[in-house]
């Protein structure tokens, strides 16, 4: 395989993505329980003992809850920005931390990783472009606005895991208090379905193979609303060869092999 990925969990209750080459296996985020992540890895080509590292996007609990337990159980290094580390509770008990800087590439085994800054209400959140053998996967799951930098970094990716957090009308009519609604819709919150599809319009290229919509809110969104929003893409001939999947909270998506 050149680059394989599988969204193990996606949503406000926990997030984790498996990314692999033939010889290197990493988790991007570990936001459920350790027991649940190990269980879900059992439905993939990789077991917990085969992992090489954990990459953390930011410090919110739905992205880090199991990072400490997993790192200790399988003796895994954990990679994150300084801002994320400074905002993590010591009680998480990470086995070992490597700090990276956004904009500076680093490698874990065969995987070349470029972290980039995103707009979210966290200490120093990051998205990732992960590359191997000419295949590139972009991961960008918690951001309030798709900045010019985000568009530049994600350009040319063969696979994308991209946030489609909420439907604006459903959010406005929903049970959240006004300040939380505003935070979600704000520039440091989350992308709506329409914003995600607008971003995809700018990122389309002939070698784009797969898109997984992630972080779909169970309260302020619905899979049918995500699909309805992206129907304008799917109805266009230039998108007919692109595979679309929806990230799920309660089960992994099918695995996707790029290349």
C-alpha cells in the first residue's frame, strides 16, 4: 500500500483516524476510550501493538481522551504542538511527547508529515498533510474557517478527511444556548456542511480519489443533510470518480487505500 486510512471514530464524543503505509502506522487523535479504540483497531489491518505513534490535532477531550492510556500500554510517542501540550492536563499521563512546529515537516518511519495551523478555539491546533510514495492525505477536522493557508496545504491531496460539523438551520433551531451556537458558527468554531462543500470546490483536481466528511454533529446535523449539501458536487461529472464517505461516531468507516 502507498497510503491507507480509516476513520475509526468521528464526532463530538470522540475522534480517531488510522493512517498507514506498508511499514508505518499512526493514529491521528485518540478521543474515545482505550478499550474502544483497541476494539475498533481490531476491525482494521492494524492492531494496537503495531502502532508507531499518535499525532494530536489539539487538546480537546474528544481528541485526546485515550492518548495517555494508549501511549503507556503500547509504548508510543505522542506528537503535538507546544500550545497543545501546554493546555493538556498532566493527569493524561502521556508516555513521551515530541513537540512539532506547524509549517515544519517531520517524518515518522515512512510517513512524511506537514502540520499546518488551523483556526479553532484551542491552544495551537493543527491539521496534517501525510504523504508516502507520492500519495497525500489531508486531515482537517476542527476549524471555524478555511483560511488561505488551509487551502494551500490541502491542494493536491489524493484523499481528504474534512469537517462537515453542522447544518446552519438545524443549529439555529436546536437546543444549544446562543453563546454556544455563536461559538460553533464563529471563525474559531466548526465548518458547516455548505462551508465544507465550498472548500471542496476549491480543492478539486483530477487526482482526488476520496473524501470523508468528519465531525458530524449528532445534535446539529444529520448524515442525510451532509449528503444533500454535497449533492451538487456528486451531480457534476468532474466528481464522478471521487469516493465519498461519512465518518461515524459508533463505528469505523471502510478503509481507503490511496494509490
